[in-house]
């Protein structure tokens, strides 16, 4: 069976600085995979590489067996990968409803249509309403996204990400900056929404990581030093070294 | 031929330096504030008219110092009471504010000084031919303009690279938002930068006024070409603006010197074809299109290298 | 916000307020009063207002007062049509315009269409300065009258003068790249070729209109060509900058120009010190020696602060009065009929007439040069406070300016 | 490009009964277009209405770029002008070949001209948004305007190309000679274009345009290529600009290089921005106001350009949402029923503000007419520019008006805050 995401020997440099070195990563279909690592390890860069936001200097990335390195983000998205952003990245002047609806349009096949009334497309309407329901924002549907609270914006961010029905979902620190209660709610939401899909998540909150992930990869200085189940990672000496520094020696 | 090349090069350099004198202030303002100041050419015009008026009252040399200071003060007022309030609405709003300002300044100038050209002359001390090449005179005043341009270029470069304010400007170029977080009085720095930028435009006006025509439409006349210079050189890059000014000066001058057209290269078209766009294109000479070459250059640069020659960011 | 309302309200009253005194004759003056061409347009407006006052002081035309309605067209043909329509809607039956042949052509087309579509509401177009020859040739209209000599006529006059100047050997043509500049250049080449085949045209330059900041490269080319004479139709800042660059580079040639006398021109000549090297072709000269004209000039200067740029405007207004009196009507159709073929003693003396075939006015034309005035009693008028003024160099009689026309006039 | 969180085009559709008012507004507009020339039948008003109609289409087409997609263009007149030129050429061809094409179809030709140019140059132009796009549009604008003077056989030099609209085949006995017939032709196209452009905002493409305006980066991650979206927007804007150009050509029966120039591009930017780009109807208000000022202001004052500049600066500084923004700000208050608490403060503020405005006008006119000119007529009172009483009145109005107005506007702000708080409590304001 082909992996949902397969990263082979990817390198990325900005000028003379190498951010990602010999990155290898494999995420199986239907797996919940977390990427952890210290600050500056290159987690967001890895996300950006996989989602096409930046292009690798060398190496190859495959999505469901198809090479996607070198493709533009929207091309990768159309092949079934959708991501969220660490910094909230919504359409600020549009309402919550429209934010989600825009994310539904391509997947429902309406593309650049300029001959259809967007308000009367039944499947778009239904799907948007469903997503809003799922992210608990139905009561805020007509509020401009820029006026939402931070937690609501994070939820909207997730809603936009899953709205297109992508088979692979990548969430970049979805609970960052949330209170404990909000985090719990968000984790439940993520669990429910990604049922039956592949999930890749970057997270700092270890309780979220170990509670959610089937497998975990540890990224240090742009290189994956370990990959495995949560138990394997807990017991891995290299991980301890990376996180706890010299103390292990 | 050698004569034409030497003279065209000299003319091109002289014209290029005038362009630089004008665009340096625009570049400084853009590099610090990210504002494309549409009213820049209007400040240049204000400089010319202040220069003219002060020259009549107190003579050219004091005017050369005072007029730019006055224009700088006007610029600071514009920043303090206009741009600062508009900043929160984004760069487009700021740009549009300066757009409206350009309209207002032109009309105010023509209200005060009339719409006809004023008699603003080269000071007697500089009114002599500096040297003669191939029997063509080069007036001392033009050499004076050249020297001022170069001095300003070097002074600005040194200020930007070596002083504290300069470092803030440089930082603002790459990390616009960081500067504020570092706790500088961004407001005052902005006001100062805008003032300096305007004063530079004013200085250009005082100097260029006697050599060009000092008239209330002089701003509209030179405005667009300044954008070409700073975009071509790379937005916010001072050396870029310097090189772009020189290049545009030289290109325009040499284009004028050339008489070539497609007709002169490939021979005239068969007259039986009649008038068509082809005959128009066939017969147009390079000299005829010289003044629109910069715009062509602008479009090409933006398409193939959107950050310009030496620019570091796209917008 | 409130300001907007005030301004809009003010505008409303203007747009709606077409009611006015029945008896006055309104002449719509459509020329630039704002923007780049405003300095020229304002001079024209002062001239026409002065002339209207002059007529009104003598009882107006057939007892009707003459009123000039200033309409700002920003030198834009489209805007001119808006203003013309506005004027016609407000009851104006005579319009006059001069700046820009593009505007002139648009207005000529406008009156032709308006008069065929609105019989009984005909409008006449009096042209005092748009000189594109096509307006009285292939595009000619019965409703258009031109008091200025068109550019071909001026070139005919100029070349008739140059024919007798043996010192002219090499001529350089430099003109603005638009219809007027192109017709100057084409006429110069053709006429010089016919009248003085020995003269060499060593350069023929067209530069974009009002876009050149530095003419040094052009001057370098003129110098390299070895020309002794430059012929140019340049005006405004393209003329001033051209002269400045020439003076800076020390170019010593004679300049034959159409519009050196325009606003800013004399200042530029004085600044560059090109004394008696700049010649102008015009239908009148302040220091003409004609007493009536010089008295007029003196009073005009005292009242308006500018010199008489448009002797042809004087001819236009005076002939309008004469034609209306001849027709005993101020109806445009009758005035037009009366103007056809009309003969008239022109401003600076001598007879001119409106040719019936194309409605072009023919008149004596003068070549004058600009320089210091030796005899203040005989030549009292300087220009733009420069201390320099125009001297007549040569007078070309009306017959010497006649050119055939291709006009196929459609009469109503 | 601004991130000010203003709600985008009416989300009113979901409310009960709004469908009726929605169609009602369009119907009302149509009726107004039909009735207007009957109420104001003078030739002058007809001319003005025709120009306003064209300006509305042009400004709406510009807003597809600026308001809808976030593209600031300094060269929108290029498509407008090229549409006009194509229309004129086609009219001449139709007339000389006696083709059975009636005049009302000509604006479509203009639209095709505008769109065709957009299709050709649009792909490279819309690669990037922001300053790069703005500068390219400026450059293209200058290039095309200058080239039009070189390609004489197509553009007819600076005199342009003329045509005769009555030489096409008449339709239902209409020759389109009289201005009233041309007005109805324009009114018809205003209605059709406005409906079409409004409909465009309600399509998937229209919505994605808004998304691209708000956040082009994110759009790439929901499956869309922002470049393609901008390209489409540019084409549609070009099409409707071309329609406006075609109508202008019909109205004036001439097309010349001034159509393509910077003045025209600047005016449409003015109209759209003053009207307000965040709402569909904003540019309509702007077009009406700017055209009206342009026609009226030039006859009352020689320094109209200064007023233009001041109005524009005022809008940018104090009401960046334009007129539409100001109006729509009041909607939640109306719904919450708290507007009446604000109105008294408005009325109080109106008087000193008016005085201040009159002070500005008097000052400007005094300076402008100091060296000669007619007396200034303000509210029916004549002022002589050289009289010290005039200077004193100007100074009193200016300074006094400003000082008092400042106080009263603070009151307005306070009243506003109170009203808005109530509205928020009642759930009409987010």
C-alpha cells in the first residue's frame, strides 16, 4: 500500500543556511501522525515543503504515490492535501459562512464558474452548513472573520482546512495560544473531523500529541531523528538527548 | 560619430543625475515608510517656486538652503496631520492621500504664482560655459547640478549605512514591523524621514527650476518618470535608484541620437499597402519613441524581475 | 461631507439655471482654463472679454449685448464636447475655440452634426487658432469659420520669405509629434523643395509632445547636422526647453517659429539671449506701425496686463458684428451666409477676406524677429517685461498666402 | 489590501422578506432611469445623466478590480479607451457596409475590445498583486496612451476617429440622433451591466475574488490559483470598462487618445474610492458625485481641481470606506432602533461644520480671485475678494467653525458609542 505522504531525502537551504537535511518521512493512509521537535527544528518548513508553499532544494515528495515536489500549493491541494496555518490565516473581511464556503467551492467542482449563483448551489450550501455545525460556529455565520475571538478564528481555520474534503489534513499547531478547556474542545474536534483521513499535526502541547497521534516523528535541526509509536518515542534515547540536552550523557 | 557618442554620454549622465536628484527623496521615503508618495513631484514643484520666490527676495544661495527646509517642513506637516492618521487604513489609503495632495498642491501653486512660467534664472555666478566639447558648450550650472546629485548620493549612502537613524531605516527596509517593536519613536522617525525626503525633492526643485521651466504643471510633467526610476532601480534601493537614473538618462539620450526605423533598416514598405498599423510601426524612428522607452522598460522589468534591479522586496 | 453637499448644491443651481436675459448674444469660449494649457486659455479669455466690452461700449451687435461664456475644456476633446453641449443646452449659438487642433476637429464635427439634427438651433463655430489644414480641406464644414491662417498658409508665407534669403542653406526641422507638427514638417519639405531646391533639409525630427524634459540630445543632433536654420512649430514648454538647451550648448542658428510669441516664449528667448535670431510668423505684430492697432494694443495692455496675442480674435469679433449687421440678424444661419466671401480691413491694416470655398480667412502675414527695441517711440511694446519686442522683418501680402483647397463644402 | 474588518457585500439575503426588498431596489433603479429624463427634461440634464450613466458602468467595472479583488490599477482607462476605439471603428464599418447591426449592440463590441486587450496583456500583468500590479498598470497605461499617438492609422492621432451614430440602421424608428434616445440606450446598458456585475459578485468566481483580495496566500491552499482569479477579474473589469468606452464613443461620436490617458484612469479611481469600494453600490454613488462635480464645479470655480483634491483627501482621511461606508455604518443602528439617539448630535454638528466648510470655500475663492474675477457668491451673499470684510468673514468662519465643529464632533462620537453599545447588546453589531 502506498503511503499518504512519502518524503525522500529532501533538503532545503535558504542562501547558505541549510534548514532541512536529508529529511525522510512516511505517513500511512489513515494514520494520525504528529511531528514534534524543539523550536527552530524546521517543523513549519517541513509543512511548507509538503504543502508546496516552498520548493525543496533537492529530494522528492509524494502524495498518495504521486510526485508533488515542485507543484504549486493549489495543485497539491487539488490532489487531496489541505493544511492549516500556525498564525491564523482566514479571509478577514468575509463572513464566517463565506470563509468556509470558499473552501468548499473547488472540491464541489464549481471552480472559476461565473455563470452560477453561489447562493443556490445545494451541495455547497449543505456542505458549508455541515462544516459550520461541526466547528460550532453556526451561530456566528454572518460575522466577519476578522471580528471573531482568537479561539473562534482557530476553529474557523480548521474548518477551512477540512472543508474541501481533502484526504490528507495537515494542522500546524492548532491549539497554540488556547486555554486548557479550549484545547480539549479543539482536540475532540480534530479527532472527530479527521476520522477516516490522514492527519499530520505539528504541536507543542505534548498531552495533545500523545493523546492524538498514532505515530510521532521527532525533528531536530532539519532532520528526523526518530519515528514511531508514542511508546517507542517515549523510550528513544536520541529523543531524550535532543529534548533534555547534555543531562542524558 | 565619436562626437555624437561623447556628447550623448555627457548629456545622458547630466539628465540621469537630475532624475536621481528627484528620485532620491522618493526612494528614502519609500524605503522607510513603504509609501509611494504620489505628491513627491509636487514637493519638487514647491521647491522650485519657493526657490524662485526666495531668490527674488534674498538671492539664490540663501534660497538654496532655505527653500528645501521649507518644503521639508511642509512634508513633515503632511506626515504628521495626514499620513499618520491614514496609516491604519493601509498603504493604499496612504498612496491615495498623496494622490489627492498632488491635485491640491498644483492648484494652490497656480493660485499663488499663476499658470504661466515664472522667470526663474540661473544665478549669475554660475551662468557661464564650464567647458566645450566638440564646440558644444556645457554650462557651469549643469555641472553644479551634477555635483550636487553626487554629493547627495554619497551623503545619503553614508547616512543610511553609518548612522543610527540610517540603521533604523535599513532595518525598516527588511523588517518593517520589527522597528516599532524595538521601541523606537517610530512616529517621530517617520515624520523626520518624510521631511528629509520632501526636502530632497525641494532641493531638486530649487536646482532644476532655472534649468527647466518653472510652471504650475511641472509636477505632472515629471511625476510618472520618477516612479519608473525607483521601480526600475528596485523599490527602496538608493544605489538602485542611482543606477536606474543613469541608465534611463543614457537610454533616452542615445535613443534620441539614433535615427533608425524599420524602414531605414529594411527599406520602405510598398506604398500600395496603404496606411496601416504596420506602416506606422515601420516608419517610426527610435528617436520618436525615446520618451516612452522608460515605460516599456518599467513594464518589462516588473514582468521579469519584479523587485527591480537592486530591490530586495516586491511590494 | 457637508462640503460635498454645498458644492453639489452650488453645481445644481448652475446646471439648472439656463434662464437668462433674452437679448444678449452668448459666445461660448471653449478653451483650457485649468491644467497645463490654462495660461494660454486665460490669455484668450481676457482677449475675448475685452473685445466683448469694446463691442458693448458701442451698443453691442444690433442692440444685443455680447456676453462671453467661459467653458473649461482642459484641452481635452471629449471634455470640449461636454462643454459645447452644455453651452448649446443653455442657449449658446456661437462658440469660439482655438487651442488644439484635436479639440477643433471634434468641435467642427460637433457643430456639423448638431446643425443637421437640430434645425432651427444651429450653432456656429468661430475658430481663432486651431490651424490643422484638414479643417478647411477634407474635413471642412459650412458651420466653421477660421480666422487664423492654417499651418500650410503660414508655411507658404514663410517659404515665400525664405525664398529671398540666400544665406539659408541648411535647414533643420524639429516638431512635436502630432498632426500640427507633422503638417508643418510636410509643408516645409514640399514648399522648400519647390521654391528653393538648393536648400538642404539636413534633419527632420519629430519628438513626442510635452514629454521631453531635456532637449540637449536634440540640440546635439542639430549641431552635428551643420544646420544654419531651424524651422519649428513647437510651442509652450517644448519651445522654451528647446531654446534653453540651444542657448546652453551655444548653438548659433536662426529659428523660424510659429509660436515663439506664445505665453512664456519671449521670456525664454530673453533668458537665452538669442537676440534677433528667433523669427515668428503671425498675422499681426504689436509694433506694426498701424496707429489704430497700436492704440488698441496700448489700451489692451493697460486693461488686461497681457499683449495682444490674437489680432485674429479682433478680426473675428469685429467681422461677426459686421456680418450680423449685414444680415440684419443674429441668427447663426443668416450670419454664416453673410460671412461667406466677406471682405474686411484687418487689425494691422490691409484687406482680408473669407474664402467662400472653405471658410478660411486670408490676410497679410508678417515675419518678425525678437530683440531689443532701438526706437522706443516707433516700437513701444516689449513682451512679458523682458524689454525686448517684435520688429517686423517682412510683410507677406494676402495674395502671397493663397493656397488651393480640397474642400467640398456641403451647404444647407 | 486593507485589513479593516468591514463586512463585505450584503449578507442580507438570509433574512426573511429581504428578497422582496432586494428586487425592489433594482426595480426602483430601473424606474428611476426611465422617469428621470421626464422630470428633468432640459438638454443640460440629459447630457449630465448620459455621462453619469457611463461613469457608473466604468466605476463599477473598476471596482471589480479594487473593491472585489484588491487590485489597485492606475491604467483602467486603457480598456475603456480601446473599447471606445473598437466601437467607433465597428460603427464606421457597419455604416459603410450597411450591415444589419443596430446601434444598441455596439457597446457589446466595446466590451469585447476591452476584454480582448485584457486577455492579451492580463496574464503577465496579474502575476502579482499589490504595488507591482499598480506600477505595471501605470506603465501599460502610459505605453498605450503614447503608442496611440504613434499608430495613427488606428487611433487617428490626437484628433481621434469620428463616427456618426445615426448612420447605423434605425431600431423601431429610433435613429439615435436626439440625446434622449442616446440616454435611453445608455440607461439600458447601465441596467444590464449593473445587474451583470452584481450577479458576478454572487458567483463562485466573485466570491473567490474576495478571498484573493483578503488573503491570496490562503487561497492557494483551498485549491485556487490566485493568478487565474486575478486574470479573470481583470478580464471582466476590462469587458465592462470596454462597454463604458463603447457608450462614450456613441455619446460623443468620437474616440481619441484622451480616452486612454491618465486623467481618465485617475477619475475612475476617484469615483470608486469616494463612493466606497467595500460595497457594490459605492462606486455608483461615487460616479454620480464625481461626474456631477466635474460638470458643475468647473462652471462655478476656476480652482475646481483644488476642491477635488480636498474632498479626496478628506474622504481618505476621515471616511476611508467612502460614502457607502458612512451610510452602511448606520445600518446596524437603524436595525437596533438607536439611530434617533445619534441624529440630534448630527444636527448640532452640522451647523459649525457647514460654517467651517464655507470658511474654507471663502478662503480659497478669496485667494483665487484676489487678482481679479467675479465676486464670490456664497448662499446668495456676494463677497468681494479684495474687501477686508470678506477676509474677516472667512477667518471667522474658518477658525470659529473649526473650533466649534471639533467639539460637536466629539459629541457625535460619544453619542455614536452609546448607540453602538446598545446595538451590540441587541445583537445587531458584532
